[in-house]
C-alpha cells in the first residue's frame, strides 16, 4: 500500500511512499523544509526551520 504526503503549509502533493519510509524533502511550491514519516497506519509530515533538522525521540 502506498500513501500520499502533502505539504502542511501550502497543500502541494509531495510524493507517494510505502510504509516504513523516512524522507527529508523540500516543497517545490513554498520551499519549506519537511520531514515525512510513513507508517502502516498513516503519514506524518513535520516542518523544519533548519536544514540540519534531526528528529529526536522522547526518552
């Protein structure tokens, strides 16, 4: 199954991806730095203010 990720800022369709994917991408429309996580139950899109964005997991 593939999921579609959209930019949370402008709504542009970014990509289709399979579960267990983690992708860093720039939106071609609004130029936002984004981090996309695709899991079995859906898609999460995070906005990043810094290109060196690193996801941290709570301990």
